[in-house]
C-alpha cells in the first residue's frame, strides 16, 4: 500500500425501500477535517488524470457506476516512492469495493469509468477549493514520467 493511503470499508444497508450507506464520520480513524464535498464524473473512454495536492487530502467514494482509481507516489521522501496502485470503486448496489479511499497530499491520482458509460465520485477533501490559487499540480493523463498505462479504451484525458 502506498504510504498514507487508507481504506475505510463501507457498509451498505439495504431494505425494501432502497439502501443507506454512511461515507465519512468525524469519529472515523481516517477523518482529518472537513473542507467541502463535491461530485465529479468521468465518461467512458476518458481519464481524469493526473494531479496531486500539496495542501489537501482527498477522500474518494464511487456513488454511480464503477471507477478505476489509480495512484502514483512521486513524493521524494516517501518509503513507497515510485509505487503505483489501482483500486476499483463501485456504487453501492454493484460488485466492487464499497470504500472511502483516502489519498494523501503529494500522491498523483486519476480515474476512469470501468464497464459503464459514466462513473461518479464524491470527494470529501480536507480543504475548501481556492479559485484564486488552486491546490492542483497537474501533468498530462499520458505523461511519460508516470509509469502507468491506462486501458487501451482510454483515448483522452485531462
């Protein structure tokens, strides 16, 4: 596991009306602090990649479709520098990992839809987005400095 990455298994509680799934609580071991909540989506054939944050930690949860989330540790002082890790996150009613994926500061991340037209992820970052000075450090989705080959269906990104 990449240093600092944490997983919280989520319980899906179904009943005859639907289901309930808690995502993140302030008494969870992985909780640091609340910044904001937003949803992001990606279409089949595209990758939302690569970027990292210097100030914020992300907490990803798939709420629609299935998402391949890929992490790359480029942090110079990390014991796992150079490691790549993949996770399949899935919406509550499908097969896959029903988890919150904690992505630490400094770890490149990206995601794409798997076996669906679109995947949607809720992110619960520890910082509020700063429109004047975004905490976003990007490289291209197919950047040669990241040792990862997206599935061949991926033809565009950003």
